[in-house]
């Protein structure tokens, strides 16, 4: 692998567990509303695929939407996001002179709250772009422009096929993690080499050290 300088990260289910946390919050809310609970498979069918407001209507109907939202907000006291990386993760990358960025579909108004729940300081990153509209490559291309970097020196790291599509369209290398809903076999079936697929982001620094 060519020497890399810029690491761009997705946020949800790449750096912090949002998928399983979201499921726990939905179950909490449905239970409070005395409604039938949904399975993880039922949750997967809509979560992340359509706007969250539409997910709520799918689960509880329009009339009880506001009630659900109130309980969902309440659930955040008990079902906080969890970091996927270890304490040394970012320190090791920065020590190795990587420059770091985030390109995420997360709305800007939710971004800082998510980071605060896992005690991650946004100053770790030289560049942050929210509302990236992936699988459009625009967010990644804007990051490349910000860093004034050659595409060959950039890696995008994400957990979904949508992330992979964005990286392909931006013509940068991609490393996948399977902490989201996309499995290793699904990434392989989409054409990604198995050597570029990792259980979590924690395994990626060692891979970079060995391949730089």
C-alpha cells in the first residue's frame, strides 16, 4: 500500500455504536408505550434507510409519533452511545503523523451531542463535514480539497456499502469495518478485498503500520 497521510472516518457505527444504541432506544420507547416490540431484523428493514421521522411513523403510526419522540428522548439518559475505539486509538494515529477528518451523514445539530456522549473532542480532527449526503462523493472530495491532498494519500473508513460507494466515486481507497449492518461477506460480494475489511477500527492502525 502506498504511503498514506489522510484518514477520513464515517461516524455512526464506525467510531461509535449508533445502530445497536438506536435499537435499544426504540425498544425502550415501544415498551413505555405498551406496544409490541420489534425484532432487530424488523428494525434493520427501515432504520438508516429512510428518514427517522418516517421510521417512527412506520413503527407507531402518525398519531403517536410525538409520544414516541418524547420517550425516545427520555431513553437517552439510560441508553448512551458507546465508543468503538480504545483510549489510545487517536493518540497513536496522531503520533504517526496522520491527519484526521470526519465525513458523515449525521446532521450538524446532532454531531457534537454524539461526540460528547463518548467523550470525544472534535479538535482531534482537522476537518469535519456533516450532512455529507453519501453515497455522493461530494463530502470526501471537499475533505480532499481542504487537506490539499492527492487522492492516492487518502483513505476513507466506514461501515456500510454506502460508504464504500462514496469512496469509489471519490476515487480513494476504502477500509471497511463490520460494526454496522454490513457484514464481511457482503463487503466481499461488493468487490472489496478481504484484507481491507476489519472487525472494528481498532485493528486498522496496526494494518497501516505494516503496509505504509
